[in-house]
């Protein structure tokens, strides 16, 4: 997610754009890949995203957008992209928490 939104969309990094895969292939990791490797790759990508965010003005428009896949852009500045990524991260973290609750029965926050 960070590679797509920050290095491709915000920064327009041509190497990243050319290397993007579509569909489910974008989310697949080889079954024999150690979890530590996945986490380290994510940490490095987060650092790269931080560098793009730091170097880009909040009102800067995206440098690239895949119109062929998603039509006209609906995010118009780095600020929009940041809010979108925060929302997506929170949403998916909630999904993972719900799945974990179904597996182990523990609940973190219970409103009564």
C-alpha cells in the first residue's frame, strides 16, 4: 500500500510504477517467505514512504495516477492521499482484529 500510494502515486517513481502488479498478485507472498522478511520489507517501504511524505508539500498534486484502472483521480493532494491511507490502514486493522477475536475469543474493547 505504501509503495503504491507514496512512491508511485505521490512521487511518480517510474521504476515503481513499471513494477506494479495488478489484481491478487499484488498482495501475494511466496509461501516459503519467512514472516521476518515480510516485516522487514514493510519497514523499509514505510521508511521510503516517510521520505516521500517529508519531501512533498501537503498540497502537492499526485505525480501519477492509473486512469486505465481507476478512472479520474479522486485524491488531489498529498494531504488527501495521507487521509486515505490512514483510513484504509485503520479499516484493515479493524478487520484483522475482528478475525483475531473470532479465532481466540478475546476482546480488546467492549462497550456495554
